[in-house]
């Protein structure tokens, strides 16, 4: 089928999947944002003739129905990708998003767990249950290696180089990186493997590290979210905690310990150093809090 008989949206999806090598969830998010524009203007052909003013009108309408600045910025990013593709593929002569400005979005600082809180969560796991040791290994690997939950769930036995204390991680865009793994995480994994070896894993899933004992196949991200939510509630931590919180905590603790930002970028698999720089904001906030709390000019009850 040639280009003239394919919808530009169909070709755009193929472009994201094959040329950009994006994950299915990411592709769906890009297409979903473009579909918002499609609904606004009514048909695909209209998308090929929009102007900068048209796009501004669309974003104003989004704001009117309550779409916040952060979501608007994400939509603009998707539209830039879409119209960049249309120009590249010869659908349009000029990119109407070239002068489109994103709304200012404040830096959202994620919650970070202390080492004590992480230990409390791990110690709250009941090792008498079938999945207890597995869940200890999950928490320790998430934190020790700074993994995304999708990276954890797709981790394979053939990715583990435990004698060398490294694991191979497949991140966004199927890009691979080597990440050091702590001796404590290795110990938790090896203890879990005793339980894992008893599970009759379904054919085709034998190489995955973290297996659902009930389903006999790899754990889903939702299952990991659920277990962490239960553990946090059990410990009584009031922060907003998700699997990603352990990744944030890993990066923040590295920075506080003196690690170079470039090293943290490589460990996390960030394509751009600017993504990693959010952790410098966290560090500055904590530094400011320490100064306010302990600087002699701010001590209300200091002795005269």
C-alpha cells in the first residue's frame, strides 16, 4: 500500500513504532493527543492545513475545558512530533508548530524516601507468604538499580551478571544499558530464586526474572504497583509512593552522596542530561531547608 492510499495517522503510527522504536504505551499516548486535534477540527484532511493560529485556538479550547499547563505541554510535544513527521514525509510544506510556545510548567519535585523508610518497607514484607521473598527482591532491585517498573517487569535471567555485579537493562526505545547491582540486591535475588525454581513457568516465559506464582508468567506493572501500595499503607508512610519513587530515591541518594550528574544520567538511562537535572532541584530544596533550620540567624530559640 503506497502513501497516497494510507491515512497520515496510520503512517505516523508506523513511523513511531518502526523508525522511532517507541513502546506501545508511548505510541498510544502520541496518537491519543493527535486524535484530540482531529476531534477538534473534524477530519484528517483538515489536519494537513492547520495554521499556527488554528493550533492556538485549539489549545485555548483545551484550557477552557480544564486541561492544565502540564497536559497542554505534553499535547504540544505530541503535535510537534506529528507535524515534524508530516513535513518529513512530504504531506505538508511547513511545520505549523515551529513557533508554537509551550505554557510554563513549574518543576514538580517527586517524593523521595529516606533509607530508613525503604528499610521499613522491606522489613514489612511477610516472608511466610509465597511471594514474600520475591517482593523483597523487587523492592531492593528497584531501589538498588534505579529501574523503571517496565524495566523491572521485562528483566530476564539472561540479563543478570551477578558474579560481575551488573545487570543489563532494556529501557525506552529498546536502548540497553549496564547497571551495577548491589550485593544486598544480589542476596535478595538469590534467595528468591529458590522459590522461583519451584514455579512451573509457562512456556515462552522461562527467562523472565519476576514471575507470578498464580499466573505462572511475568509480573505485570499493575501487580507491582498494588504490592507497593499495600506495603506503604502497612508501614504508615504518608508520602505518595509508587515503583517510580524508588528510582527517584536512588538518584537523589546518589547525588547527595557526591555522584556526578553524568553518571546518574547513564545509570537511569536518560537520553538528555536535562531530564536528570530535576534531582539537582531536589538537592537544592533540601539544602535550603537545612540552612533555614540550622543557620544561626534563623534559630528562634538560640541563647543570647
